[in-house]
């Protein structure tokens, strides 16, 4: 799994009292993927698990994986 460099966005939610995580590269017009965690570490661990499941699902269905977005610094 370490060969994949997908982005995860982690933000604190006062409303939910937890960290919310989005996996933006896998978002489509009709679906976005989220997870959460009570701590930052738990949220990151949950994001890793969801990412692994998404990659496995894409590969099992013969779908092309989304291109990871990378930061270009000049």
C-alpha cells in the first residue's frame, strides 16, 4: 500500500466532537468518501483502512485507480 500517495484531509469538527477525514481523489460527482476518529491518530488509521478497501475494490472491479494529486513546489 505504501506505493500509493493519496491525500487525506483531516479536520476537527466541533459539532461531531471528532476528527473528520475525506479521501478527495476517490470522490465522484455522486459519491465522496469520509471516515472519522475520536483522535487524530484514530482518524488517520481509519483513513488508511478505507483507502486500502477502496484500492482493493477498484482493483477487484478492474477500475483504473485515480491519479494521486501531488504538491508542486517551485
